C-alpha cells in the first residue's frame, strides 16, 4: 500500500540535542494574541495570572466554540496536536483566537535516560510558535526507556544523582525551546528505597537551579501523600512561593488502601482545603480544573472552576492575621 | 543499578504480559537477580507491598493502551469480541511496544501484525478491516495542505505537462484490499462476512473534514501510486500502460487526473 507524502514523514528524526550548560537567554515576546506571548522568567518570577481555567476536552468543543462558555483559559494535551491536522487543529486555533491556551505535555520524559527526541522538541517548538501558549508544561517523571514509551508518568528516585540528571535535561530543553517550562508533580504509587530527598525538596531545588516553574497539582499532591504517608503541609511548605506557576485541581479514585490518579471525579473536599492553604501560601496562581475520564457536561466542569475562583477570592481577601 | 538500568528494569516489569510477578520470574529465569534487585529498590508498606504497587502501573500501562486500540479499531474489536481482542492486544504490545510520543501512532503496526496472526485462519478479512480503520483514522488526523486547483496549472504550457510531478495532500491514502470490508466498516448492520474481491480505494478528506473513499480500478491505482512516488506524468502513464494492456493510457490518465482535481487530492508542492 502506498501512502501520500504525509506518511513518508512519519518516521521522524531521532537525535540527541547537545547538552547546553547554561540556560538560554530571554526570548523577546512575540506579538501576542489574547493572553499569548512567550514567558521567560527570571528565577523565582511567575507568569501572569490567567485566572481559572479548564482542561479542554473533545466533548466540550461545541460548548466552547458556541461562545457561550465562561472560562479564563484552557489547557490542552500537547501530544494530541503535534503533527496533527484537520478538524482538531482547526478547532484548537479557533479556540486560541478567544482564549489563552497552555500546552501540557505527557511524553517529554524529562527524568528519563533516553536522549530527548529532537523531532519531538522541534514539533513542540513549532506548535508553540503558532499557538503562543503563555507557558509549556510537562511532568517530573520518566516515560520512556530503551526507546519504548510507556505512555504513563513513571516515578523517579529522588537523589542528588537524579537531580543533577534532570537539571541537565531541563536546561537542555529550555535552551532549545527558548523559554522556561513548568513541571508537574505526578501522582505516584511506589517510591524508591534509595531516595535521599523528598519530592518537594527535589522540585524546589530543580526550580532553583534551572528557573523552571512548578505546576503544583494539588490532587496529585494529595494522592501521593496519602499513598506514601507524607505530610501534606510539609509538601506545601517545602515549595518556594515564587516557583509555582500553576495549580491543577482534580478528583481521584479509591482503590483499596491507595488513591489512584484517575482525574474522573469532582474535586474532593480535602483537595479544596489544600487549595485554600495553597492560595494562602502561594497567592493568586493560575488554576485549572482537570477532568480526564468520565467527563461530565460543561456545566459541571464550569461549576468546579467557579468554585475554585470563589475559594481563591475568599482566601486572598483574608488578612494576614485571619485564622484559617 | 544506575538510573538508566533502574528505569529499563521498571519498564520491563510493566511490559511483562502476565504481570509483574511473572515478569520478575522471567527475568530471574534469564539469569538476572531480579527479585533481589526489586527488593533493593522498590518500597512498599504495610498497606500495600511494593509488588502490588508496581502492578498498579502495569495494569494502567496495559489497559490505557488497550482502550486506545479499542477506540481506534472498533470494528476489529467488534468482530473479535472482548476476550480475543484483549489477547490480541497483549500479543501486539509485546511485539510492538509503543515508541512514539503520541498515542495517535500506537495502532499503526496492528494491521501488519494481524497478517501473521493465527486469527486470520478463521477471519481472513481481519487485516483488511484493521487496515481500513487505521487509514481512515490517519486520514482524519493528517496534516493540512491547500488544494492544487486546475486553474493553477493553466499557465503551464502543454509541452511541459509530461514532466509535471504532483503532490498528493497528506490526508490522501491508497489502499489495496483483498476483501470487501467497506460495508463492514461503515454500516451498522453489515453483512455476515466480507466477500473476497481484490480492489483498491482512495481515501481522502473532504471539505467537511470527514474521510471519504472511492474505488479505483487497477490502472488508476498504478497511475496514482506512480505519481505519489514522485514520477512525472509521462512516466506514470507509461507505467500504467505497461501494466494494463490495450489501454488508452492518455485518455485514462486524463480521466484520472480530472477525478483527482474534482476531489482536490493534490496540493501545490511545498
């Protein structure tokens, strides 16, 4: 069977981008559409506050395109749009004309040992140049090994060795992209006996060394703390305030003694409480409600988003001496 | 183990088709001190042991990929039924572990994998059905390109036409099938079994952004595939004439070109 030229592009190039030992300089912002523009922060600097958004899912396209939804911004899964055309791409850019859209990836494998794929980074850079996302994010994890992609967010041991390894790769990626990225704390179900750092110490030090932002997923924080017996307050207090670029909010599932990061339930009360505490510590940080499976109607998602906005407003109005 | 070895070990356990425990046993049987390495690195607790925790990842790995394949190949799954499809996916992932950053490409090797599957002894049309499902999906998601219109070729002198080469739009697909699987793919109440009838299709993306197809004869297939491989028009005509005797090659080429322009299959060269 012969295909068109499109199929002949499918193999892609695999090459290791040379390691860069220092972060790239700031990139002059492009002419922004609403909420766009490249953000290359100084260490500890946060991107502009976008408000309260939602993960953009296919089933909500009609609602969003109709112009009837109220939402401050959207986040999309990067890999769904790399090298893709047709209706999905057209819809993405239609939405981008009216809303800021952040690119959130799942396959960067920043903690992995396979060379970071040059074709992936080039495609990401190309998409970002067209979409002008306020920032680009992915996860602190590894995804691939031996050229095999697990399509899951697999945990890292938190050691000085792995920290130095991830630091090098973050700097490499940021230099290639010409901008800083944000990394999300992934939910985990197993840890490593030889870890010497806590997850929050690892994230904080990584942000300090590279200037990357932290996408603090409060559901994932809750899941991981539950699963490993960590203290939630220690986690929050261990993250420097200026390093958090974004919050995620979502609802997990219970599986026996553990919580599973399914992102298919409403945000539970304990995560709303974490959100309040996070706002008190980190201030007005762009917040996003994620719902990845058994996705409800837009009105349900919107209600969660509005609740987040109301809770943030309540916490920001509290004075410093207000009791929690 | 260093970090790279640890990650390779971890992924091996996720990829083990019969679960983490059997995966560890398999690695041990191959001479690796897998049990000791596992115990030395992975932490569990009194609520759930390390093996069961890693099993969570293993289950997520398999069922996420199975669900993607089920969504991309719904008819194939329907023909096989849940158990056989589950087993197919198990074998497929062992033979073709995912390697691309996007799940969009996960199912690309599945039609070829089916060609050598024992399933085809009783379901010989299955590879064709999967191939149509894949090409349909790939067409839908293919990159965009503007259409080459007839009017854009008007300035080209007729003498230069034999050396013209054409680009097909990225969404265009040529598909040669042994079985009539189209009805099986499209209709809610398909025939019991597709009949064997070798034929070829062109799949393309219409103005409504939906895939569509039309059947082509052998001469058209040779002609279009020759153009798609980059050969100039005159060579494509010659190739067609060489395969199909007693053919008015020039007349047929003109008709095939006209069909392609009508359906906006070509794009200007980049």
